[in-house]
């Protein structure tokens, strides 16, 4: 025969367990909303000046893999470096179609290398191939011939670096700065931008795209320190999980202010993370 006192205790315990779980779920939702709202509030109090009248800006690529371009500043002879391919290079292909220029893509991530190789093979065989965003590539071998793919990471020194894996194994992007706090990594070769330019026999870069998962802060500072000649920069600033919102935004401000002091102007800002900058001395 069941003791009613124990039944009462179990019932109350179950009730409090359910109640506590419900409170935990609500707290996580509130924290998520706060984490989303906090950066917006900070940016409202500290807005960045964007010179939207300097150059018309257009988007190339798709909603998943895209870049922003200042109209009228690139042509078939432009030198284009694209760091961070992942598994979507629609923007790079679109640049080739629009301007006829060659594009040098850099990404040592194994899945990114495999993705590009599969694109080449499928295109040569006349088969449709899809990006990670599930968009079909509309290209041909003649366009792909204008792409040079290098398995090199970009950093502020010439060395071998730990390239930390994303916490979600379904994601592709690795990080030198381990912005997600991962324990898993591979080792890859990394070079300064000046070293890469020297090896490619380039004295300047017309368009530099940076999507390098947290390494952009150190790379930008290295570009300024070495006074490299770059006309246009399009980059994504990443937030580090281990830092508070204000510290992440402070880092973006410091980096952008360094670029402005170096001679760049901001001509496009999307979500306070994606920035297009044009050198004021561009001809």
C-alpha cells in the first residue's frame, strides 16, 4: 500500500521541478533577447559616420555569400584578394562576370578546398553544383580559370597557426583566434598580407575581402603598420564569445578608427558588422 505522505512529497517535488525548468527556459529566452538587443543599444549611442554619397554601392553574390562593391572602381585589370571562401564563392564568381578581373581566393579550411575542387570537377563535367547555402552555381570553365585558389591563412606573421574548429560540426569556418572557444584545431600555414603580395608580385591590391573569423583585427593593424597600398576593403567584423558586448564593439570602433586615420572612408555599413571602405586617395 502506497504511503500517502510519500506520494504528496513526490507530487510537490515534481511540481517544483517543472516550475524550475519553466523558469530556466524563460531566463534563457530573456538572456537571448538581451544579447540581441544590447549591441543595438550601444550602436545607437555611438553611431558610425558613413559617407553614403561617396560611391554608389551594389551587392554581388546572393543572400548567403555576398560582397558589397563601390560602383565604377574595378575593371578587368583589378587585383582582387578574397580571404575566407567557406563553401560559397558566388560573390567571387559574380565579380569575374561583372568586371572580367581575376580573383585570388585564400582559405586553408579543408572543406573549403574540397568545395572548390568539386565545383571545378562538376563544372567540367557539365553538372550543376550547389553552395553551402543551397544556391546553384551558374558558371563555366572559362570563368573558373580566372580564379586562383590558395590554401593559406592570413595572419600578422609568417608562421604555422592553430586553426580552431567551429563548435557546431555542421559549420565550416575555422578561426585562428578561437573566437568560439573550441578545443579542436588543425595546423595550417599562415602569412602576412605583405608576404603574400610579394610572392604574387603585387605592389598593391584593388579590392580586399576579409571574412577571417576574428583574425581581422590583427590583420588590419598589420596592414596599417606595414603601410600596404590597398584601394578598397570589404570586411566582416566578428564578435568573440569570451568577450562582453561592449568590449566586442569597442574593438570594432578601434579598428575602424585606425583605418579612417590611415586614409579610408566608410561608404557602407550593414548591421554594424559588414563594412565597405574606400581609400580617400583612390584615383
